[in-house]
C-alpha cells in the first residue's frame, strides 16, 4: 500500500470531508477525497504539479493535517501499522474517551468590516486578560502563531479562512481564547475546534476533561480566568450576598 498524507475539513454543520495526496515514483500525483470514512473511493492522478503546492491550496481552504496513512488500491484507509483509521462519531457516555494529544482549530469569517472591528477589539481585550493571568502565575509567553495571525486579519476588511493546531507545549491559553471567540458568536464568524479523532470540542469547559488533561490543568485552576473571559458563570459568594441584605426581622 502507498503512503498518503491525509487532510480533513470540518463543515459548519458538524460533518467533515477528507482529502489525501501522494506522490508516485514517476512524479505523478494522486489525490483521493470524499466524506470522512474508512474508505476514499474517488481518485484522480495527474502530472505537472507539486504535492506541496496542492497541500498549501487545501490548507488555504480550511483543511487541516490529520496524519500519514496508507491507502490500498480500493481506497481503504489504514494507519501505518495497518490498523483501520477511526471514523469520527459522536461520543456517547458509553464510549471510553480517547486521549487527546493536540487540537485542530478553524476560523471562517465572512463578516463585514464593522464586525471585524468588534471582533478585533474583543480579541485584544481577551489577550490582555490572558497576559495578566500568565504574568500573575509566572508563566512564559506562548509561542503559538495563532495569536498574531488572528489579530492581523481582524485589522483588515476582507473575509478570511484560517486554521492550525494547538499542541501541548502551546499551553491552555490559545484554546481558551478561541473558545471565547466561539461563544461571542459574532455574525458571519464560525469557529471550530476538534481533536485528532475528529470529535468536536465543546465550549463547556466542565465537559472537556480530556482537553484539560492535555494541558495538565483543571477547572478550579482556570476558574478566575475563565470567569473573566465569560467561559464560566461567576460563583455566588453566599456570605457576601447575605451581608448586603438588611435584616428586617424583629
């Protein structure tokens, strides 16, 4: 079986489609595509183009790298160790969780200039909250490239489509920043975050124990920051709340 490079595009409705590419010994390029499944039957082979250029074109359209796989002549996809690749499904309470080792993100913006300005203001405000929290905890700045990429496009006037990955070494802050953008729900701005298995990551921090484990943290550590970003509702301090009430009992 030949080695292929597999990419995946997440649609706004939660579905996804895959695209794979390989270069043959004679220099020709083959591609396969279709809905995400354990088999990609549609194939096309051509010459006169480089695999690298084709991958860049797909990434510009929102496809994110999934991994190196093997695909047989019938289009069946296998991991390098000949284990059939898992097809993304909705995770139920009866399905054992799969460990997360990285996140894939995608921001598709078709908003107007006014919305872009509002989004840019919000992104910079949240970034200030993240920086203040990092400094208070003595953390080094994350070298995640998404910070500047999103800030830059928010200053423009054109629609954009960005995607990338968040690795363990980037820390938890990029994920929280993107979740804040997702919850803000700016008109014309779609934010998707998924695991390597294709599972959509929700905006409910309490439900994302796997993602929290990826970054070696938990809700209580992140609570003050998450509350300032609007990701968690502030806890009610009952003693303080009661102190504000005058006792009218005689």
